[in-house]
C-alpha cells in the first residue's frame, strides 16, 4: 500500500526536500505552502494517510492548522507530525494539546522521517 502524505511548509526548499525524501521511499506526497493552503488541499484530495506540518508559517501557522484539521470529523484520525526548527518543550506540549501525533526537529534525517511516518500511518 502506498502511503499518501500532505506536507505543509512555507519554505519551498523544505517542501521539495520532504517530497524528495518521501518520494524515494514510494510515498505519494502532496504539498501546501501554509496552513490555509493545507486546508484547501485537504478539501481537494482524498484524505491522506498522514500530515506533516511546520509550525512557523504565514497566514495560518501550524498550531492553527492542526486545530482546524482536528475540528473536522473526517480528519480527526489522521496522524499529524510536526516538522519544525522549534524544539522548546512548551511548543511541543502546545502541539500535542492541539492534536499533533509527533514532533521532528529540522534539519531532519530522511530515514527517520520515513520511519516515523510508517509508524504512525501504517
């Protein structure tokens, strides 16, 4: 089974790196440039098996995005991994309280990202 992932990050370079890392492992990746765009994409595609999101983004940050995803019944069970430069414990706690499944700090190891995705999404 091919995993389908939505990756949300305001950095084009980071979106490209995530898509490349996942694509080489056969994971189908759709990208969005911020939380608002991520919500639009979720409405346009079949629900992904997992979501990866940054925290610091314009228009809608990762916390707002996670809140909005979790507010919708059809997306509540989708695992959400936070991929960010932030490492503060209070930010991690806030993300978990919003509904994040896991937290990975940038720069990331592609193999660890894939392993984390496979653990949370099957």
